[in-house]
C-alpha cells in the first residue's frame, strides 16, 4: 500500500493534535481520545468551532473520519454531513471540502493515506472493490457500540504498528490493519444500503469506477469524452455507450457535474474572480465558461457568486 511514488498528503488540510502519527509522507493517524477537553479544541461543550480551510479545497487523499462523541459538521461536494457518536465518514480522493466545524466536547479520530492503489488489484468480489464502488460519493455510517468498538480496536492496532520503532514488518502490519478495516466497512456499508451497494463484478463496472476516478483528477483540464476513452484504449462511441449502460447517465453528464461542482466551490469561496475560475478550469475564455456554467446551473457565474457569497 505504501509506496514512494504515491501522492503526498497535504497535512495542512487536516486538523492535527499532539497525538498525530505520520509514516513517511503517506499516512496520517490522529485522534484526541486521550486529551483533556481544554487540550482538544478551543471552545466549550457542544458549541461548534470552525476549523475548515479558508477556501474550498480538493482533497487528494483517502480519509476516514470517526466520531466517538460530540459533533462534527462538514460541507463536502456542496452537501452537508454531520457526525455524532459512533459515526464514521468515508471520503475517496477528489472530493471538495468547503467547511469543517467541530464541537468543543468532540472526540474524533482520522486515518488518511495518499495511495489509491490500495483499492486496485483486488478480486471482483472482494471487500476492497465493494468499498471502492460505494465511495463514488462520501459515505456516512451510523454504527452501534459493538461495531464502533471493533473499528476502534483495529485503529489502535494500526497506531501500534506506526508508533513502534522495533517492528520489522511495519508496512505489512499497516497494510493488514487497513484490510481488516476495509472488510468491516464494506460489510457494514452493504448491510446499511443493501439496495444500492453491490460488488463490482464486471469489467464494465470496474471501468466505470476508474472513469470517475480519472474525471475527478482531470476535469479541470479535460472535458472531452475522447480523452477518457483514450485512457482505456476504447473508441469514444463504444466508451460513451458503455458508461451509459452501466450508470444510466451519459459520460458527458458525469464530466459536466464534476466541472460544475469544482467551479461552484471556487465561486463560493470569494477568493477568485469569474475570469480566474474560467482560467483555472481550462476554458478558452470567460464568455465560453459563462455559457457552459449557465447552461448547467441556470444562472451566470457572476450571479451565482453574488447569491452564494
């Protein structure tokens, strides 16, 4: 799982405590379970304190956030999420984080790692593929005490591997702990959403998941179906048909949604002008961007920015 050529985690995007453990520059474990309330966060009781980024950011790493008590509120991909006691939030790389707020009495932990290859090279019916398929959008799980305790035990085991200087096979131990956690989460996701979560069993479904991953990484530069079809050595016509058959939506719709989501987050931040957003999103000019945005949202970028300031 842990390789030198993986993307690095940007620590600045993660809240941090004195309990944080790092492995090389690819894995972060952190929690405030054993800290006194005054050490955990400025703020008291159930009052929420904003600890989010100054402007929306695209998260480049896999994140598991688990809440033992208190509250955590996040805005991800323009949707609101709230964690309370025994809740777990799973986020795949590529999401856009708008805001994070946490209560002063919250006890939370996180696992973040930068290598998406952890989910590759797995059997079609494996827990890794089930988990990967379920994380096309953030997934919020509400666990009972028994399940949360199992998760916490596996997390503690992983912390032991990372913190030990004498453990010879540290990477194998961490990888094993992640597999244990993945198998539990996949099982619980499947039980919580049996009508929507299925194992990835076909080449077409696997290709669809990989397509969305490519769109997340490249939508600010590439909006043509032919670009993504070339990635998988498939003709654009066949590729478009395949994506529609698997998902019930056109490939162009998926690409547009990711482009618009990214543009909305930048416009809402108050940090960028319409021209700067247009440039960042790879449009030839702001006029072309304005037509593209209005055709999807129903209003101009400038109007959207003003109404959501």
